[in-house]
């Protein structure tokens, strides 16, 4: 058995390392705040008492913070009442004398934010050390019910949370800032092609009613089997990835000028099946012919060209079956950190797993999944499109257009969703109830079929920030493709 590597310790070195800290930076910032309370507002958005290494500095910052927020003046004289003023600091000065020295040696208010960020960065390093130590200790003494994958997911979650909170953008925003953000969003929508505030789906009938896919929205796309849920999701996902134009924020972080990076969790189909669908849609070659190899040489050239085009688009597929909400969140965070992520798709909710607990039923499990998806959409600030099955009660009605009550385990899905879309194709139902050919009913059925053929409805049953209604689309079943439908009854005005 190999021996552990010996520690290298010199005569002048202790056998342990101090956690990263900078006492002088903490002193300089506290001094600035005590001399000029306006310095506090330079750091109040991101700096908290726990971020200070020295316990006394935590106390001083907390008391000063409380007083300033209460519109009182914080100075060495006023805050010493709330501190153990007569206690010794380092065996020499009392706390009261220490406060006076902090004020006497204060830096200017101009430097306050730089010192605050330095303190926060050192706190972040200490947190990284804590996470690393926890990972090692748990790996050594892991409980029986915690598999290694669970530890990896927990570590990823903690690291992602630390990375996101380290961007100095948390906390409350005043209403003026919120107004400015709303105006900026409207301005961006005005300047963007199509005038959308969100990410364009590439289907005008949907975009015009929804304004595109909005950040942090959970969008439920539901329908009975055979309606084309997966087809519509892949159509939208491909359109977004195909239109992707990279750009950068003012601080250098990447963003999408148009389109976006798409992550697709395919719990039902394999990555190969999903790719075949997309190729069929783009080349207009039936997927059944592609699978059977019934293609001509021109068809093969179209397939090759399409495949080369698809190599370049940022469309990422995860085909893990029965994935849990914790695993999905961990992988989505990882994709966003490594390659970016603008839209996430999940096909479909009922194939996911929650954290099973004794006594939980399926409704509670689905509640955990939808709540987790909504929280993930807010955390990553991206739209998430999650597909859902509908209950069989749709089939028992004469009008088979879905309603919100048809959602399986509908309570949580309907509550957590910002947008609920239903897909309905009259053609599907008519095709399955063809009467005897030549009868009076058959002629009526044939007329109805002609009206319904190649058409689909996307019913917007719920939308937090827009109207409900129905978008009429075209559907080419052979290529599993949804598209905008040319309105036959609409002719442009001659003055347009």
C-alpha cells in the first residue's frame, strides 16, 4: 500500500495555512464608513457582515449597517454603545480606542468599493476552500444513501450558487432602475428584427402572440399522443439554434444577439431519432425513407449538406432516460457555464423523476419537478419549454380541444407555468373515424378532412404577460414540421 506524501514544512513555517484574508482592507473599509456613511452605499449591495474574516469587524459592520439603514449617523462615538467598548483588542487597545483609530486611518470614499470587492473576493476563496474540504470529507465518510453522483451534483450546485452570487448583482432594485430596465427591453425589442422582447421561435403566429420566449419563464407545451408535441419543440429549438448570432455584454460576458444556445433533454427519443427528425424537417425528405435508406442521390446530397450545416449550430442533446430534477439542473448549470445556454427544452415532464420520499405520490413528485423547473428558469434567467402529457378525459368529449384541467397532475403544472400551450390537430381525430365510403356522412367527413388537412392549432390557455387565444399553424406530417399558415381568407389591402 502506497504511503501518503509527506508534508513539506520548513523551520519557520507552521503546519497549517491561514485561510485567505486581508485585515488591512477590512480596516480601511470600516474606517471609510465610520468617517463618511455614504461609503456604506458603495458596498451595501453585495457586502454582508459574514464576508469579513475578523469577528470584531463583522460586529462593527453589522452595527454600522443597521444604524445607517435606520437613517442614523454611524461614527466611533455612536456605535461603541452597541459593542463591548471596554474589551481589549489584541491585548493593547480597547474596542472604543480601536474604533477611533479605524476612523483616523480611513481611506477615501472613492476607494471603498475596491476594498469591498477585495473583501468579497477573499470570502469567495474561503468558501471555495470550505466546499473543497467538504467534498474530500464526504468522499471519505460518505453515508450509505448518498451515491457519488449525488455528491457531484451537490458540489456543482454549491459552486454554481457561489459563482452566480459573486457577480455583485443581487439585492433589491429601486423602481427607477426597474423602469429603466423595462425601457431598455422595449428599446431592444423595437430595434430587433420582428420587434420581439424575447427569443423568436421562428413561427410568426406564436411570436406575435407571445413576444417571443421570455427569460425566466416556464412554458408548458402539452397535448395528447400523436398531436406533435416533440415535433413542435424540435422545430422551435432548431430555429433558435440556427438563428444564433453571438455577441458580448459590456463586461465581456457572452450573449446572443439573435437566436440562442439550446439545450434539449430528450427523455423519450434517442439523440439519433431527434437528429433524424430535424434532418427530415430541413431537407423535406420523409424520416421513414431516411431510416430505411430509400433515398436518391440528390436526396443524399441534400442530407450531407444539411448535416454539415447542423454541425455548426449550438444545439445540445441529453438523451438520459428517467433523469431526476436534481440531475437535470446540475447538467443545465454545467452547460451554461461551459458553452452558454439561452433556451432549455424538456421532453417530457412525466418521464422525469423527483426525489422519492416515503409516502409521496406521483402528484407530489410532479409538483417537485415543476417547482424545480420554474426555480431553474429563474436561476439561469432563461425560458424553459417543458412538454407534458394530457389525461385521457380529452378523448371522452365531443370537442377534443384541450383545457387546463386536462393536464395530468394539473394543479402544480398549471400553477408553476408562466405560459401553457396546447397542441390540437382536428385532422388526427377525423382520420381515425372515417365513415363508410360513399355514404352521406362520408361526403361530409371528406369536406371536413379537406378543411382540416395540414392544419394545427396551438391554444395559448395561460399567459402571465399576454393574452390567451389560438395560433393557427400548418403541419406537414411527413416531415414532422410546423410552420406559419397562409390565411386564405386574408388579402392585403390595396393601399398597404
